[in-house]
C-alpha cells in the first residue's frame, strides 16, 4: 500500500526534478506506524508531518553529538545542562515520547485481547500477563522506548539506503540498465515484485549490498560492554570495557575489498560468472552475532521492494546540468544530501 502511494506521487511529478527524499520519508515511517500503531497517516496529515520533522531532527542531532561517545563525562555534563545540540536533541526525543504516549493511551482505552491490532496491543497484553512478576521487563516505559527505536532505526535507515541506491542508479546508468533487465526478465512491468523475486536477481542484490558497503549506512555500531575479561584475536579486553565497532573501517579496508574500495562496484558481490549473488563474511551492514540488528529481515525486504518497484516503473536520471553529490551527512546514519532527481516513466 505504501509503495503504491509513493509510486503515484512520483508519477505526479511528470518527470520534473524532485527532492525524492521528501517523498521517501513519510512512506518509510508509515510502514513503522502501521506495524507499531496499526494505522498509517496521510502525507499531508499534520501529525504525519510533525512525526517526520521529529525523526529528521533526531537523526541529524545524534550525529552532531556522537563525538561524546568517546568522552562520556563530557557527554553526561552536556546532557545534564542541555548544552550545544543536546538541548535540541532532548527536545525532539521528548516530543517523540509524547507522540507515542498519546498512541499508547488510545491503545489502552480500546485494547481487546481477542483482536490484536499491532505491536503495541501485543506488548500491552504481555504487560498484563506479567503484572505480578516482580522481575518482568515488560513495562510501559520500555514499550515507549522500543516504539521510539522502531521509528529511528526502522524508518530512517531504510530511507537512507533507498535514497543512496536511487542516487547511484542515476549516476551510474549502466548499473540501472542491468537492474531494469533483471526486472523485465523476472517479473516484467505488470506484476508487483515480491521478496522471492530476489533469488533470480543477483545483480540487483549485489547492487544493494554494494550500496550498504560503499556508503556504510550505519558507520558506528552500537556500544557494547564486556561482562568479563576476554580476548579477541590476541587482543586482551578487560572486564567492564566499552567496545565500539567501527563498521565503516570494515567496509573500507583495502585488505578485504581491494585498492578500489572507494569505488561503487556491485560486481564485488557476484560470482566470477556474474550469475550468483555472493555475500562475503566481512559484509556486516546489520552487525553480526547474537546482537545483530533485530529488524534486519524487515529492512532487507523493504529496501528490495522499494527499489525494484520504483525502477520497474521509472528510469531515474540526473537533472540536466546537475551532478550527484555523494558527500554524506553524518547523523543516526550516513545520510545523502537532499538533492533532485528526475523519474521518467518507462
């Protein structure tokens, strides 16, 4: 439903230059809204516009305050007194909490155990079931924070990945032509794509994997903490150490990817004959291990369906006289600058 709405809005641009990021954002966050709250918001709904404003604000301000990770005591001081960008970040996070609290109140008032409408309903029922357990972690405040994380990690990162992919397709028409060829061969121009189609679209999968490597959507992994003394490849890591994995360094290590590591090259993820998608163990866009991204499967499905559905209907082009700017802005994710693209009907 969200993709169809997006395609219609792109079509209404009639091939004229458009800042596609502004079209992608409400579509992506509506997916999360449907999952968490059981409803979508119209693009011109004031609540929808306010939600997107908050998400954009949080995403950009997290980047502005990310250096405080390395100086915890300074970060604690600045957050306490809301100095620098911290004040704005706290304001946006508070607004997001209030938005979710309002939805939570509506869900509590209309909760029906025999009709689970969404994630929030399911969680509220678990809270009720475990209300007599003193050790339960199912609490309303946890639900609010989880819902907030869904929007930050579940909509913004997907939007950014699709955004970079469309920019890459416009800048590298030969890549776009190969994706169009796979689309035409696998499901044509009439049938809507499905997640299963990816199995027969190795170049498309390779392109998406290369976008995630080339631009490292989330360059810094979440902070980890060692519970005991440990060792990693000969390096001793003491108990109670904060560990931060720099995923960007993995994605741009010449020992792994070769001297052309900064070039966009989907072929890295193809077999020698180009017929199979091959994902090396070192490709870690969603982190690895027990604590990898819990939304990995949903994000992969969304990115694939959005990209192929758009390219099924349109040729993405750079506006006349313009060039794609691949410099990124660091926020919650490594975000492209907002710029125009043209979407010509195929």
